[in-house]
């Protein structure tokens, strides 16, 4: 009777493990722990400290701060000299000078990849200055047959239309408008992957009706910026952005989660809209640490960190209990086998 019970329990244990394998029940670990495990294998206190120092030397405070957040997440202590350099970089005088210069450059040119510079670029677009500047610039190049960016041109036309809608609705399109500006910045700084840029260009061209836009450009005096604004503000209200607007809205969500600079830098991990969903989910969970996590581990989706079957970790936490349990079951089964073998031998005639 006891041996039969042992066989039954052994069978149920195997079935339970199989079900856990299929469903993931009882074997998943907290996401933060899974990410820390991957980071631990991919980096070290020394490596993170060096990345922070390198970022400070090239005056990339945003990058330095991001790696500081990774170090805190991993409970790594930074050397005193590194902390001193960080404090100096964040001193009020240095911050004011740096941010003022970067904001002005971003506002004037639209080219930036720091938070302050991108704040300037977004600000210029929100006042339609940036969109008009880019329509005149890229549109003029198109008409002259010079190399130009259809993506920036189309986004600028959409941007003017969204600005008008934002004003009319009291701010309803502000998230999408930020997405337009950030996408243009990502294109200018070379952060867009070729695959995603191609997909966006196709969606943008469809939205603005590129052949009609070309005709409108030819009929407009692009040197008259005021007239250009009036013409394309009217044109922009009629764009069909049902497929593009949700993508731009996700960039606005990224901006809310991690700021403009990180949003632009994260674009190098995006090749498809599915990738954009993955990156957005990552930033909602890990904030500004997200890019560092992706760079160091090579993983861009939360599901790639937290697998459904973590048997080895479960065993590691209770190895002796599991071994004892399985040994007892196997022992009971073996005893049953020995007794049956003995009975068979006794039953045979001599």
C-alpha cells in the first residue's frame, strides 16, 4: 500500500512539474530581479563607473545620469572621485550655461539630442516656427531637385495641422505634437533605424498626399514665411493621419516617461511599431534606466527578461528539500520493485 502511494506521489510530482512548465505557475521570478540578474551578467561596478566618467568627459550629462540610475538599481557604490565630478557637472552655474546654450541651439536649428536642446526644438515647433522653417527648407530642396528629407517635410506639414488642432481644442493634440518634434529630431541626429525611417516615411507620405503637397509647394512663395505658414496651416488640417498619429502619440508617451533626450536616443532600438510598443512598455516600468538596460543586456522587451520556466532558480532556493522529496519517492518505488521481485522468486518452483 505504501509503495503504491509512493508511485502515485511520484507520478503527481512529475505531472505538477510538467504543468508548471507549460503554465509558468510557481516558477516566474519578479521582473526587477530578472533584469538585475541579466545586468549582473552583462556589467560590473567598474564598467558602469567607466561609462559615467566617459559621459562626463564628453559633457553628456544625460548619459552620465542614466548610468548612475543603473548603478543605483544594482546597488553599486560609485568611487568618491566620480561622485565629485557628477556634483561639479550639476552645479548651478554649469547647468545654467549648458542648458541655455543647448536650448537656444535646439530652438534655432531643431538639431539636438540633449534634454535642454530638444526642449528648444520642441518649443520652436509648438510655436510653428520650426515647422515653417522645415517646410521652407526641405520643400525648397525638393523643388530644386536637391537631397532632402521627405519624412521631415511631411512631419512638419502634419505638425502645423496638429498645432492648429491643439490651439482649437485647448491642448488636446500636445502629445502628438511633441511626437512630431521628437521624430524630426531623431531623424536629424541619425537615431532612427533605416527600417523604422522607411516605415514612417511611407505613413507620412500617405498622410500628407505627397504629390498634392509637391504641387502646393510649387504654388507657394517659400521665402515668405508668413504666407507659407498660412498656406500649410490650412493644408495641414486636412491630412489623413489615422495610421501615423498613434505612432506619434507613443513617442509623446515616451517623452512623458523619460524626457525628450532619452526618447530620441531610444529610437535606435526601434525597427517596427511592435518594437516601439516594447520600448514604451520598458520605459513605463524602468524609466530613464531603460536605455542602459537595453544597451547592456541586448534585450528590448520585458518578456525577454522574465521567462515562464525558472525551475533552476526554484531548485536553488530549496534544493535539499526537493532532493529529499524525490529520493523518498524513488526509494518507495524501488522498495516496491524489490518486494515484487522477491515474491516472484519465492513463487517459482525449485
